[in-house]
């Protein structure tokens, strides 16, 4: 098997910066926000070149200003994740989601929690 396809069990997404911007890979189910930056660099070993990953993410709708919400997480290692990008649902691995920086609003929607209304673009 090629090294490019070996998943690292040690992948940890970067922490949030002071402005509250953090990678999509660090989000949990129910987190919502606005995409502020898309790069091809996720912080994990990639199977494709950074330029190719950025192109793929942009084609799937991960563009600056788009609203994003995490809908579902996989059972094993919380990977992959299903997200809503504007009106489209997309599934992707957390290592690819690390290349998308998001300004998250409110708090996670959990059982019994008050829902926070988010006003996107």
C-alpha cells in the first residue's frame, strides 16, 4: 500500500485563533459558521498536492462566505464528517476539512440546548 493512503491515528486539527476561527476539522456535530479561508494545506499528510486539494474543495462549494454546518460524524474516530455547505450536503475526511478555516457562531445544538439563530450572508 502506498504511503499516501495510510491514515495517521495521531491527526489533531489546529486550535482556534483569538478571533474564533478554527479549522472545519475541529468542529463537532451541530457546529455552524461561515467559511473565511480555503487552502490546500490541512496540517496532515495529504494524498494529493495542496493545489489539487484546494481545487477540489472549491469545486465542492467550500468557498469564502459560504455557510457551513456539521450534520453528522462517523462512528470510528468521528471520521468522515457530513456537512451542509450553503444548500449542498458533502461528506469529507477530517484531514481534508483541516484545509477549510471557519468562523463559528453560537454553540453546538445538543439535546435540550437552546438553538442559536445564525444569520449568514
